[in-house]
């Protein structure tokens, strides 16, 4: 029986050792998987590219808000969301198809894109009849490649030129120029004929 006790003690210590080894291995595996998922999430956040462009327009203009990326994942079936202030839906392209379901009413019938350009990675939009309220930051989210382009649109009132405000006076002021031109032509012809 003493040999049996000794054997049980050895077996118990081997079992505890295996259990500790298994726990250590499991902890190491868990640590490794945690490290792997941490590095994976870090690499995803590092791949996010952001660019900022400034665009200026006058009230009533038509303006292009640029957004392009030549990553292959976009060229096949691109999913691109245009947002104003990150929340208001301006234009959605889902799997290379236009989707107006969530478009804000203030942008209805004023925004177009260029589907023939999508295969080249160009997802720019054209905004017609620009309003003062359109001024601000637009974001083009390129979901397939985890990238986004930001466009800062500055909208100004169209400057009033003197000719615009006094169109009748503008014509009167131009008459002396026309008379001078007429006399210069007349003088030139008379010199040539002489």
C-alpha cells in the first residue's frame, strides 16, 4: 500500500502539472488571440484614410463635391454614402446602385452623380442650385475600403456688380465706347482709301 500512496501522489502531481500546463497554454492562447484581435483592430483603424478639400460656391451655382478612391474593392461593387454633417443623407450608392430611400428632402432633385465614373473610383456628386444652408462639411464614406473624404463647402452670396444693379445706366455708359470705335474704324478706312 505505501507504493500505491506514492503512485497516487506522483499521479496527482502529474495531473496538477498537466492542469497548470493546460491552464498556462490556454492563457497563452487567450493572450495570443487577444493580441491578434488587438493588432487586427489597430490595423483596421490605421487603414482609415481621410482627406479634406475646400470647395467654394455662390448661391444659385452648381458645384462638384469631389470623392474618389481607386481601391479595387470599390471598382467592382462600391458602397458610398454622402452625408452632410455626418448625419444628414445627401446621396447613397449601395452595391453600385443609387438608393434615394433615406435622402433628406432638402437634397431631393438637386444632387446627381456620375455612374460611368464609378468604375474608375470617382464617386463625386453634383449639387445644383446651391443654397446658403448647404454650406458646411460633407463626408463621402467609402465603406468597401474603410475610407472617407471630407469636403468643406463654403457658400457666399453672389457679388452685385455695378452693371447688374444699373443695367440701363450700363448701356448709356457703353455708347461713348461704341461711338469712339465707329470713328476709329471710319478714320482707318479713310486712311486706307487715300
